[in-house]
C-alpha cells in the first residue's frame, strides 16, 4: 500500500518528523489528548477489537456507539469527536 502525502513528507524530512513526534508526545499528555485517547481505547475494548490484531479501529465519529473501520479511513477524517 502506498504512503499518503504526509507520510511521504515525514519519510523525506527526518528533522520535521522528529519535531512532530515531540509535539505529539506533548499533546498526548494534555487533558484533551488524554480524553481522546482514553475514549478511543474504551470504545475499542467495548467493540472487542482492542489488541486482537484485526487491523480495525473504533470509529471517531461517535463517542458511545462507534463502529469498526480501517485505521486509515478513521484517522484521516477531520472533526474528531473530542
């Protein structure tokens, strides 16, 4: 499967990739970042897909119901639920 434009950019620009990883680590420690992460993990567990290797994510379109879809489609969507 081909890489997306963003993945290609970071593959060609390791300094930018390192900078983004630092920013992402900081964001994941904020209250909002933790809320998004914990809600996604909770929904993945509820749907029975957490850690089973089925290559599916709980959709970011709904906090409570959710549905399973490919990580690529799920993470590319704008307007995450948190």
